[in-house]
C-alpha cells in the first residue's frame, strides 16, 4: 500500500508539473505586454521604411504581376499570398512597393504576437518574449518573410495560429474539442498559402501516435473533422490543379525528384539555413530542440513543438542529398519558426536572473538586423555608394540587382510602341524577365512570355486579344538563341536600338529590343 501511495503521489506531482508548464496565463504582465508591443511597433516601423525604399525582388514582382490575373490557383504556389498583394493594390489604387507589401508587414506583426502567445502559454511570458525577439531578428523570418511579397507571410501566421489551437486542445485539460475545427481552419489557411501547411497535420498526427496520453484523440471524430475543414479551406488549390493537370504539384514535386546522390549536401543545407536564420540564433535553437527531443513525451509541450517543427527542417535538409536542384535554405524556415518557443524556454531563466550574456545576445541580434537593413536601404536609395566603397563592385555587379525595378524597360515600351497613344504589347523570354517588365508597367501593357521557362505566364491570358497585334520584344544582350522561338510567333521582326536597365550609375542589364509585327498565338 505504501509503494502504491508513493506511485500515485509521483504521478500527481508529474501531472501538476506538466499542467503548470502548459497552464501559464496568456495575459501578460504590464512589463511583458509593454515589451512585446514595443518590439512589434519598432519592427513594423523598420519594415515600413524598408518596404518603401527598396525595389521588389524577382519573386515579388512575379507574384504581383501574375497575381493581377485573379484565379483560384496559380502555377507555383497556392493562391492566398497572390490574392493579398492584388487586394492591397486594388484598395490603394496603385502598386507601389509599400502598398503590395503592406499585408505581409501586417502579417509579420501578427506572427510576432502569436509566437509570443504560444511561448507564454507553454513556458511563461519571458519565454514568449524571447521567442518573439528571435523571430524578429532572424533575417529569413523577421526581414524577408516579414516584409516581402512571399507565400511565407500568411503561411507563418496561419501555422502559429493552428499551433496555438493544437497546444490548447491537446495540452490543456478540459479544453473545448471544437478547437480542432479552429486548428483545421488555420491549417487550411496555411495550405492555401504554401504546401508547408500539411506539416501541421503530419506533426499533430506524430504527436498523438507517440504520446500514450493523447492517442485517444485518434479514435474521436474531432481531429478528422478538423482535417475536413482544412481541405475545404484549401480546396481552391485542389480545384485549380485538377483543372490544370496537377501543374503545381508536378512543379514542386520535380524539385525533389531523385536524380543524383550527394551525401554532403544536407550539411551544406544546414549551413545555409543557419546563415539565413543567423548562426547565433540557429545554434542555441538547435540545442533547445535536441533537449526537447531527448525528453520525448515526458515534456509534452516541448514534444508537441518538436513534432510540428521537425518535419520541414528534416525533409528540406535531407532532400538535398538526392535532388540536383540548388538548395533553397528558406524552405525549412517554417519548421524553425515553430521551434522558437523552445529557445525562449531555454533562455528565460538566464534572462530573468539578469544574465549579461543573454542580454548581449538580444542587443547584438537587434543591432545586427538594424545595421543590415540600414545598409540595404542606403544601397537602394544611394547606389553610388557602391562605387566609392573600398574595392567597390564594377557597374555590372550591383549587389541589389535583383531588387531593382525595371522602370527603364517600361519607359522604352511606351516610347517605342505602335504610336504614342496605343497600349504597348511586350514579349519577354523568361518568367523573371517578363515579371520585371510587367511590374514596371503596372498593368499599362500586356506582357507575354515566349520561351522554355515561363511558369505562371503560360496560364494567364492577356487583358485583350493580342492576336495580330504588334509588339516590342525585350531580351538580354547575352541571351543567345532567345529571339528564334519568339520570331516564329510573328510575321516579321526588325531590330530597334538597344537599351540598359540601370540603378543610378549601375548597369543592371543590357537589353536588345525588336519591333515584331502581327502576333500569331501558339495554338494556330
């Protein structure tokens, strides 16, 4: 009887420890509330300045330009991010960088608040604050995803919201089972942003399968109803792909196809992920993640985050061993995002005890981000700086070449159109060149891509019937053989004066131009 009593007491102590860990009140103290609000406000101001003073990157221009053609799906990714940028431009009446980036800046503020709430609920308010600081200071999460027109903005916010719902329903005794429906809603929004959203359900399934105390949920209808909700929310992507021979799935799946075996590439991928996340954030984050994994289900809150976050990190690291594609380090970022509260938990005791090391880590991370963003803004606004730096790059090596808007191409198209008042019609040879030209014209011209890599431009129709119309063809000077497939679409082609894409004194690209007569669509 005494042995049995000790066992019961031990189980009660463990249950109390677990419950106390997950039942931290979400309502922050006045100090922590002030800190997180100040962090969000300061980061938002910095992102607004950054968005207003830098040009759009290649992927951004592509999403904005193709997203003007409203559809329930797109070739590269699910449609939510495309809808957001287009809606912002419709509301504002123009497509400035700040306007199309505004929804993503707002979502980054929301994500910061959500990761704080997640950390606070699971591990305490200090842990939540440190997780939010890490998110803000990690370049791939707080700067690019936090500002640019990318699917990762809505993806991250939806992942965090879904994780909050899962943490409450799985780890809080007496929580309403209907929270599974909310988790399904946010998981569906994540899948409507990027296919990474599927990891919500894979991670939750792994957690329930490996935790004896939570396996009972698999026999109840609520998790399955949540999955149905998610599929309904994500259905536009499925419907579009059914209509277009599963083009998005085929495109994304081809990147992971087995073609070569390079066993060293996962190490390269990890190094790149560390650089994108910032090494001084990545290293302690990995330590905190390994600690959570070692505790396994004895640490239910840590194990839940591990199950949800490890999927993207493991998959997009290991896939580099057999894919011949260059590694995309940001693909693993959503997984790291969901692990950040573990880092907050590890650092919280030192922070609360006044550790100078942790405070220097925070100050250094914030200082590095501010310096990096200030440098990018300076190079964007004052491109002549590059030429006066020691060992300054030559004119063809602008470090911000991909973030330069091709306004020179837009001006050239207007000047060399059929006449001064006619609507220009422009032809490019690749998706990224078409996107740069298309965004610079802001819808004032039809842009068509004719070549071997047009991506989403193969699925959108011009605003008007361009059959028989004349066009301006723009291709890079060094694009050997690019004119031939384009010329076959026209009755005749004549060369025009060449022109340059510039950024201040820097030459970004030298372009050849042609006037092409009487366009013939490919299906003729």
